C-alpha cells in the first residue's frame, strides 16, 4: 500500500507504452515543430510586411561584409570575383531594378504631364461651379476609322452631350429652409446625396491642383529630374491623406447640403456610409489620377516626356546597379563599378551647370 521512498519515481506511459519526455528536454524525433505564429510570420514563416520592401529593394540577400569590408556569404566564406552564384544573383537583381527604374520613369513622367498642363488642368481637375451644376456636358468623340493603304484614317470628331451624373440630381442651388421644404422626401435625399458628392470632389480636386501648382515649370521644384526622384514619390506617399481630406470634405459638404438629412443620416447610419465611402473613393481616384490618368489622356506625350528624361532614369538605374553589385559581387568589382558611376554622374552634373553659365 505504501511506496518505498528509496525506489525510483513511477512514470506514466501512453497507449504505446512510451514515456513522455522529461520537462525541458527536446521533443522526440517525428514530433511536429512548434508553431511559428508567435514570430509574426505566416504559415510558411514569411513576414507579409516585407513584400513591399522586396518589391522596391529586391529580395534580401544572405551575403554580408566583414570587418575588413570584404563580401562573405552566410557561413563567413569570402566571395571571389568569379563566383557564378553571385553573378547570377546580380543579373536577377539587374532585371528587377531595370523594371523598377522603368516604372519610376513612367509614373514620374506622368506626374510631369500633370504639372505642365497649365490652364488645361482646370479641364482635367474641374473646380468651377458650372461643372457641378450642369445637367449635362459636351465631350468630343472620334468617329470610325477606315484603312487607306494599310494606314488608319479617322473620320473626324464630334461633340456628344452626356448626363452629368450624379451632379444632375441637384435640384436646388442653395440650402435654405424654403428651398428644401419645397422638395419631396426622395428629392431632398437625392439632392443631399448629389451636393455632398459635388462638394467632396470639388474640395479635394482644389487641394490636388494647389499641390501640383508648386511644381510649375521654370521653378526649382519644376525641374523634371526633381519631380521624378522626389515629386512623384512624395505625392504618392501623401496620397494617404486623401482618406482624411475626403472624409472631412464629405462631412462638411453633407452638413452644408442639408443639415436635417445629415443629422438623421447620422442616426440611421446612411450618412456615415456615404462619408466613409466617399473618402475611400477620393483616395482611389487620387491614386488613379497620379499614376494612370496621364497615360489614358495622352500616352504619346507621356512617352515623349519619358524620352526627354532618359538620362535621369539611367542614372537611377545605375544607382540600383551599384547597390546590387555591393550586395552580390566581390568588393573590388563593386568598388570599380561605384567609381565609374560617380565619374559619370559628376560629368553629367558638370555639363548641366556648364550650360547655365
């Protein structure tokens, strides 16, 4: 009935007769590995937050530099200049950065297209009152094309009037009590909706136009290289504020259009749905305007701007090449590439200032 104190402690066994591992001992062979969810990665152990970084800077490398500045692999072995694996990784990085440089040049040229439109920007981003009160507006459309000696010849263009939705739903210019009471419930609700949308887009287009006006030609900020390197990336990053400006512009426009409908909409939630929805639409439209509208408007002009700034794009690609060489190639080879790159950049800078003198 009583156990002998001198005997070893008894251990429990499972169904197969195996004893469980002692506390602190490693799991037996064949046991499933510990979950990686605590490390912040996904099921494959990858960090989703690094995908954007990999897209911009390329996939991470296991190479590193020792205390003497020599490139070594993950095991600390030096990488020689004729290492085939390193050259293959370098070529892959070149392809990645070549595509990235083209995209930066393309979107940067589109940004230059917007900043050089002058008064035509009022047509691209209308802020005048007539656009938001007209029931319809005229657009120019091209007629059918015919083949003449294997060349397409157009039949000209013609004007067509299209409904100016949703601004054609605006029934009152003002928001006085007498004007609003003359409307039925459905008319008052649609009028409120249309005026809220109009006020939101008008305000945010005015903000974007005022920002683009900072990059006018023949000014320090109007330099094309500056706009490709700094202007477009900063504008793209600041586009996140479109969610904030869109929300508050929609909130203010809704109150100015019809305060009673707005208050009831706050309780019944439809006003919140419209305000939040408009802020998201403003953000997405802003991205589309900056990145894709110029190419849809006149892709030939954007291509011409890109061709005129090909040196700036090549210099950017050269910078990426030197970075890829530093990460993948022997220190002597990457150092020679860096010296050649700096000499070429210095030569271009000297030529630029020589023309100004």
